[in-house]
């Protein structure tokens, strides 16, 4: 699907223009320390004309019938595309006491990142690294995340398919 570039968006953000808007969908979360479950997610991506995008994500666990069961995750942050048109940073904060700094590469309809730094409050769970991949596939946002936490090596943690709303 063609993407229109908002003329008020900073030119550095053009490779991420496909992300702009509101998204909703579902996915699967699992890890050796948690039972696999389906979850729902809503994501909002906005800009104000400066060279970054604002990211807000909310997720909740779903029951067997697909209804919201309980809140699962919240993250807020900023996508910071660099002047070279290829490198991008993603800064995320979580209410669980974790702050992540990702660095990676963007190309048309794809972004791949890995953590460059993770900070945890003294009361946050042990969490050391992550890898994320986002793609624009058939008009939808697809994404996956691998995580290293609670003594486990980097491995699959979550994936979802979101539709523009």
C-alpha cells in the first residue's frame, strides 16, 4: 500500500512514515518464565515536525474468548532517525522501572534494532538485552521481539500483527 508523506513531517522521518497513525491488533507473548498467552495491543505513532516520532504502546492479556483480561505492558518513547537515512534509535521507558536504548537500521517498510543500553531501577526484574524487528507487510504493522532476561539467553518473547485504525 502506498504511503503518503505528511508535508509537515521532518524529512529525516520519511523512512518511518509508514508507522504514523493508530494501530491495533493481537499477538502472542511467551518466555521460559511465563506461560504463552494471546494479548491485544494498541499503538499510536505521532510527530510534531521535529526529527523524531513519538511512540505510545498499551497491551493487555486476552482470555480464551479474546476479551481483555488484564493490563500487560505500557511503553512510551521516541524513534530518532539519523541524518544518514539508514540508522535509527528507539528510546523506550516502561513503568516497570526499565529504560531501553535501541539502535538499528531502517529501510523501506522495515526496521531492525538491538539494545545498545538497558537501565533498570533497583526493583525492576533482571533484563539485559533485546532485539526488535518491525515491518510494514500488506498494509499491517508486523513486529517481533527477542529478549534476554531473568537468567535466560536472548530468545523469542513476543510477536504481533497490528492493523491501522
